[in-house]
C-alpha cells in the first residue's frame, strides 16, 4: 500500500533468517541464468513451483521480521 510507512527492522538478522534469504537469492539467480526456452514443460513447472515456495518463504520472513500477520 502506498500510504503505509515501513517499519524499520531494529536488530540484526539471525543466521537462519540470513540463510533463508540466501536460498531465495540463489534460486532466483539460477532461474534468471536458465534459458527457459530450452526447458520442457515439466522443467518449467518445477522452476515455477520452487520460486513460488521461495516467495512464500520470503513473505513469511518479512512478517517475522516486521512482527506483522499479513
């Protein structure tokens, strides 16, 4: 929402939180580096499912860090 002011995170991330972010970054980098035109339908579905899971994980992490229940 454009009217919402972000609440700053006041403490450092835990090792687990950093790892979760790192896994999401690596999955995104791998998907970006993949030539999607060369992958069959099953491979594309696997990529989409992996990224969808990572998106859910990162959104959970954002809620965890900001103490929100979105």
